[in-house]
C-alpha cells in the first residue's frame, strides 16, 4: 500500500513538473512574439519618419519598403548643393556638360533708375508749371514774364539756319535719343548674370509648394569677380603680384613672376583662371587674356 502511494506521488510530481515546463515555454513564446511585434512597430515608425524627412527633397528614387532597414543617414536635398550654379557636376577641369555648353541664354538685370526718373519728372513738372502759370497770368490781363518775351523775340527774329538754333535743336535731339536709349537698355553693366540652377534643383528648392515655379536669378559684381580671380592667381607658384580686370566680354589678367619660367607660370595661371571662371558660373563666359612678365629691376 505504501509503495503504491509513493509511486502515485512521484507520478503526480512528474506531471506537475511537465505542466510547469510547458507553461514556461508558452510564456517564453508569447514574450518572443511580443518583442517581435514591438520591433516591427518601431521599424515601421522609423521608416515613416525617414520618408517624411526625405519627401521635400523630391528625389526620383522610390521610398524603401517598410520591411527594409532604415538608411544610416539621409542624403541632403539637391537645393543645398554648393555647385548648383557651377558649370558641371564635378569640380575638375574635365569637359563636362557645362564645358561643352558654356554660354546660356540669360537676360541681364534691369536697373530701376528711380533717381534719374525722379529728377527728370521734377524738372519737367517745374517747367510745365511755370509755363502754365505764365499763360494763365497773360490770360488774366497781366504782362508775360521777361524770359518768355525774350524767347518769343528770339524765335521770331532768328532764321532756322542760325548757329544757335541749329546747336540748340541738335542738343535737344541728342538728349532725347539718350533718354530713349536709357529707357530701352537694361543698365547695371557692373553686374554679371549667373547661370540659373538646373530644373531638378529648382523643383527641389520649390518643394512642391506655392513657390515651386519660382526662378532663381543670381549675379555677381565685376569687382567681386576680379577679387576672386586675383586670389586664384596668387595661389599659382611663382606669381608675385597679380591684377585681374573683369569686363563684360573679356577678362584681362596681368601678373609678375619672380621665379620659374614665364611660359610655365603663364600656363599654370591660364589653367587656374579658366577653372576660376568656370566655378563662377557666369551665364556668358568672357574671354581670357593673360600677360606675365618679370618685375622691373630696381636701380641702385
């Protein structure tokens, strides 16, 4: 009897141990499933945040699927590229697309000319007001002003072939033509227009909003461009002093070389200035002339 009870107790203890093992395994499985669900949710949130950050960049590549691992770092948008106004994608002196087509049709900047227009308007208004006042005074019975009587007498007595009449008419004609030329020309000759960024860069800069169709226009002052190119010239080995004059159609560079062969200095200076002009991103690339000479010997 005692042996049967002992066997029954051991059997019950074994079944209890097996049930505890099964329960522990089930709990571990549920914990693993919960961790997997949490990892999947976190991954989906990370991918969603990454797509949200990359959406303004208007990139052509499709967004990664939810199951893919997130990239280590998001690439900057194309509008932040410093070479948006450059001639090509690279920074070397190779023949890229920008080198094959250096000139781009870009309109020049127009001068507002507020001060000249205001001065001309004030002068015309003063002359017209004075003439209208004199006419109204004569109509009311008062005598005309002396300058008007003198001008009427001169116009009545002097012939048309008189030197003063011809000179005054020519002066007025030249002044009128000059004003017409100023009205029809853009002005701002000291400002060189630069190439606009590419179409993809414009779309990235707009971000699909209300300013997506805006065109970016940029220019550089000729004095500033000359300073930039002069700094480039001073970096060439052998150049002691340099002067760069930037015009609308031609750039003239003059340098003094105190060592190295003049031909070598001229070749290096020409290459450096050509690269500097390319990196300026001008809409119309001016011609370049380089002159290198030795400094004058001091007389002692």
